[in-house]
């Protein structure tokens, strides 16, 4: 019986040492935010700064409705008519789950302003917060 107890002690010691070793490092998402929320915060801040706060004439008829604190895993913001805040959204910009891909859709994307919206969103999503595309 002595050899069995000695073997068990060695196995236990080995397991204890193995549990002390560090596991592979992974890059955590800052503050527990999902990739979709991080992407949408970046895009929403730039959209508000460039379209709404700057009083850009192209966006004068709209106001922004932020819905970034979504418990459904779909942070988004909407552009709605300025005089009818509860009205049907004319533009939806959203990301889902743990993806940093931003989707843009709504009637405004079929208007002449749609091309500018698409390029602005793509630039902001890529990390460039400027209000105008580089010439």
C-alpha cells in the first residue's frame, strides 16, 4: 500500500503544479463590451459629431435616436424625421452579437444621400473618425 500512497502523492503534487501555470493569454474585450457595441459606439459618436452636432445641411431634416444599450445584442442608432421623433426610421445602422460588422439599411440608402452615408459609415467603422473623406 505504501507505493500506491506515494504515487498518489506524486500525482497530486504534479496536478497542483500544473494548475499554477498560467493559461494562454487572450486579448479581452475592454470593459466587457461586445465587438458589436464597440463598433457601434465608434460609428455613432462620429455620426452624431459629423451629421447632427455639426448641423450638416444634408442631415438637417433628421435627428438621431441612439439605441446602443440594447439587451438583444443588437446595438444600433436610427435617423428619424426631425419633426416626428417617434416616426418610422429612415436609416438604421446596427451591428449584431459579437461581430464588428456594421449593417446600414433603410429608405435613405436609396436616396442620393445614401452613397455618402455608406462611405461615412465605412470610414468610421475602419477607425477614421473624420467627418470628410480624404481627397
